[in-house]
C-alpha cells in the first residue's frame, strides 16, 4: 500500500507542545493503529544501481518513508515509483522491493514492526 505525500493535509501547529513558533505536521494516518514491537528502525541510503530484493514479510510488517530521491518499487506484484514524502506499508504476508536506478542516492526511513 502506498500513501502519496500529495494526498496528505498540512496542519500548522502553533507553539507545539508548549514550544515556540510553528511547526507543520503531515500525518500518515494509514500507519497508525498497528500493534506490535518495533524491532528495527533505520535511516537508509540506497546508492545508485542498488536494490533491496523482492521479499515477503512473515510475522512482521515494514514501513518505508521516502526522505529524498525517487525509487522504483514492486508492491505485491505491482510496479510503482516512490518519491520523497511517499510512505509504503508492507503488511504481514505481503511482498515488496526497492530499486534505485537513478544517478543519486535515495534516502528512506525503514521501520519493522513484529506482531
């Protein structure tokens, strides 16, 4: 499942949590409500010409939040493109991959949640 950054609604927060100034919040509501333990959380950089192979998640799930760059993905057999701000959710039993065929590294946050 892919959540596109352009579908999110920006929410301006004044003095967030008693702080100063303003912050802009982009909420990925589709990633909320999962139960389990975070077993891996990493900021990743995938170099040009590199890939994360097509694999299945069994007993866990994974979130990829694209930070910068553009990468190709195979999401349960469907090829697509992920851009900065996009979120890919791979649930238990689902498959995914990530391919950087660009000339620059791509960065993303990877979070694995075990059930």
